[in-house]
């Protein structure tokens, strides 16, 4: 893969419970369609030998094994809810082989909370041992990793401000139910959109499918993939009801695109 050729791997396309939901016997949780089996929401941006992880989902170990990922160069955090964060300890296997600390990028407030939530990783008094070697790197504007320009896109997740990320013609906007007007300009010209579309019914902190479709059409993306899906969403059944150019993301999906 050349420097301007990238791929976004959907590591997890599910909501915080994962699908199937423990103890649930609904048709989606009992489905044999692999697209209805969803680990917690995360993604991997790949360019050549550079691997940039978006969130450390609760199912990170399972996702890394499935996709045969053997190194991580950086992590982008969208926010600090457990399903997007609590796989952080699994980063230790990527730093134990005399490698430098993995940089974690995100909003300053989010990174401060991560440091407070996991003092055994970040505290200066931590005992030496088998822990992740990480460093926090707050960002607010365009930054670069492996020569790739990344733009944080502030979003609303209920009353909470979270980050999406724009990479060239692609935008990854998970866990949101509002896009501030100032952030709309950051999405001008987006051609590929991955966006929160939790379920059919409305939700107080997530776009539902109808709302996500409306936002995608306003942004004007040529192709949109809805992610962070609940067990209300039956992939083969409900995807037929979506407009052209809009589909449901699924675990293991690879979206290829170019910066030029």
C-alpha cells in the first residue's frame, strides 16, 4: 500500500453490549449471518506499515487476533466511555518488545480522564511490571501521524463533547447525536462517511438510523456506513430499506481510499 493509499478496517461495529447480547434470544442475537455478530465499536487506519487504532474497545484482544495485527503505532480516542476505552490494557503486548511508548491522541479532557482512570499505567509511582507503555498527546487541530493528516471533529454525544476524525476524504464519526455548525465545515467534501446509527428507535445520545441517513445526505458523502449498531438492527433485513449509497458497517470490513 503506497503512502497515499489507506484502508479503514472496521474492527467492531456494535454498541456497548456487543452483539449477541448476553442472555438475549432475539432473532438478531440468534442470527447465523456473521454481519449480525458485532464486537464493540472501534477501527484501524492502515497506511503501508503504519497502524493507527481508533479507540481501545472492550473487545480489543479479540479484534487484534482476528485481523492479525502485530503492531500499533498510535491510538486516537473519540471519548472515554467504557466500551471505547477499557481494552487499553491489551496495548501492553504491543509495547513489551523494547518499543517506544505508544502515543495516545485525543481531546485534553479525555486524556486527563484516561490518566486518572488508569493510574497503574500513568502514575509516576507505578511499580515496574507488565503494563502498557503509553504517552498522552492532546490535540485540538490538524496533526500528523506517519505523514497522514488527521483532523479532530468535535461532536455531541448527548451533553458530552467527543471527537470524530477526518482523514482526507473519509470521516469517522461514532457515538454522536449532534454535529455543531463549526464542525460541519470540517466535513466539507467528505466522500466516505462512517457514522453512528445505533438503532431504528430514537435515542437520547446517539443518532438513530433515520437521523444518521439525514445527516449523511446533508454532508453529501458518496458512500456512508452506519456503525455502533444495536441488536435492533438486522443487517440483511434492514439494509434493504436504506437509500442508495448507505449501508451498515460490519466487523472486519475494509474501506479503501486515497489521500490524493
